[in-house]
């Protein structure tokens, strides 16, 4: 276990962040190793049922690995929280159209 600092709360927070990063990296390394082992087993087997199960596990591990590597802030598919809010339409500049869809009279200088 890492030596805890008694200096400041900010330094302790940084140490906790570093520890979490090391733990996350260990998990990513373990998943990567498992994924490589599954791919090797897939290449070596001829049994169709086992190949289907191995492919499903590979997809599962791949998705979990992508989610871990992307992290909390890397999700680019999410919309910002204000994306669902209704925004009032700004009327265009110029005169408003007449009721009933009647066209404005055209005036020509003659």
C-alpha cells in the first residue's frame, strides 16, 4: 500500500487519483490478456458451438475494454444536458404574414 501523505488534502486527493489510475490500468491489462487468450482459443478450435461462445465472450470483453478506456468523459455520443430543452423560435425580421395566408399586396410605381 502506498504511503499516505500528511501534508495537504489536495496531495491526498492526487494520491488517490494515481492509485485509481493504477488499479484501472491493471484491470485493462487483465482484460487485454483475457481477450488475447480468447482469440487464440478461437483460432485453435473447430467446434462450431465453442466458436459461437468464444465470439460472444470476445464481444463482451471488447465492449467492456472500450468502456473502461473511454472513461467517464470520453463518451462522445451523449448529448449535453441542455440538448432537450425547448427554445422559443425567434420571428424573422420583417413584416408578419397576414392571417389566412393572404399574400401582401404588391405596390408598383406607375
